[in-house]
C-alpha cells in the first residue's frame, strides 16, 4: 500500500507541538492524556483509559490472531537547568528542528507510532494491533504500563518507542537499587569510645566498586554497580551510629535481579534491602522475524544501557524510535521533523505484512 507520508508527518508534527505545550511531568499527565484520547477518538477510534494511560485496539480485533503492541510514553522528566527556550513552548526552526520538553523522549515516538497505527488499521494484516500511550515511565511508576497490561489481551510482540535513531535495541539493561545500612554505636569523637558506622561500610563500598560478575553479555556487557549516595553523622564531634549508602545496579540479560541480590549478600557484611526486583533486563532473539526484517532493511541491532517500559513486559519486545538517547533529559531538547518522517517510513515498512 502506498502511504501519504507528507500528510502523516504533518499530522504527527502538529500533534507533537500540542503535546509539548501541555506539561506532562510523571504522575501529572492527565491533561496530556485527555488531549491525546480526544485526538484518537476524533479519528473515529474507540479508546480505553486507566489513570493517565490511553489505548485503542485495531478494528475487527480477532483473538485468533497474534497481537502487536505499539507503545510509548507521554510523561516527561522535570525541565533541567539551562533551558534557553521555554520547555513548554514548541519552537520549530527553519532547519526543521523542533524544540520542547519531551520532543525527543518520547513525544516523537508517541506521535509517529500513532500515525502508523492509524494507517495500518486501514489495511489487512495477519495480526491485531494495540496502541498504548502510557504514563509514569520516567519514574517506573506502578500507575503506568504495569497496571495496564493485565487489562489487555495476550500480546505476542511489542515495539517500544524510545529515541534509538531508529536502530533496533534487542536487549536492554535492567535496574535494581539497593539501600545498604551499617550500624554502630555513638560516642564522643574526642574520646576513644563508640563504634563508627562509617568505617563499617568501607569494605563493602570497595567490594561494590571492584567486583565483577562472571557472565557478560555480548550486547549489554557486564553487570554495572555504582555507589551513588552515602549518608552518615549528625555533627562533627559525634561518632555516627548509622551509615547508609545507595547502590545503582544495571543488570544484563544473563541474570535476573533476584540472582544478583543473592550473590551480593554472600559478599557484604552490611544490611542490604532492594527497593524492587521488578525492573528486569529484557532481550529478544536476533532470529525473531521482526528483528530479521529490520536487519534486512539495513537496521543494526544493539544493546541499550537505558531503562524503558520494556522492563515490565513479559513478552518479546523491540525498542526502536526516532531521536537520539543523548538528547534525553537535557536542556533545549529537540527532534528533527525529518527524524519523524524517517520513523514513520521505517515503521510502516517494518510492520506492514510483518510476521510477529
């Protein structure tokens, strides 16, 4: 089927401008979700809604067919320092660069995938489609995609829209955060008394810095552990009776988070508590038909170090979208209109007639 790409790009860009102008910080996306839901319904599509998550099914949904999920997120981080332009005033320059908070991460994916969904709904495919604009992605919130997936029919495959320069990320690192605590006994710093809790964490901090898990991923490399926060003491002349530190752990697909935690506990003396095991590493086989089609189109599979809603999906998924990851969460965030055009063209070629 021949598609009217210029019109699709114009519609996507217009919608993106509207979404940029509506602040949609994580857990405060209601107005943006309302706008997007109304936009979809104006296209003649019925929508579903839970919290600030909005979705729609392709017409003639048939449970005998496999189902493809097209997903991206409408929430943004807070504007960082350094913006020279207004983050909520979409600014399109003559070179096709569109500025605005969430333009790159992940507004361009939201609008590109929606236009692709609306087009493919008008064609006959061997699969069903669900379009889902989710919320709370930036904070991995439980009110986001995690609460929606149980409401949906079984899904066989997903395309997750995130800025990857339209290259297919077939693996993604997971995340586990540990709160680690050592206990001592307070005393006066001038006398030889007390049990300094700071000294008790030193060996464990060094272990987190130096330890290497044996299994490395060809796509994601080794598990990465970083001590990122430390806190102790009340004043200079009191021996601290408690010291806490935080460890950021980025897992590869060779381990689940429970396995990593069990190994960590064998090596450290302090008390460690994981905030969650739920954000797992994800991986889809390179032999999957959608991945193979992407490769045939000249796309290059890679492993992504950044986290997305893929971590909460129990089915195979591919992370792929317009823009560059390095622009995310930066001042004067932008997307090129030509990147939206490229995304729509590639998505349509990849998914029209695809075997999922």
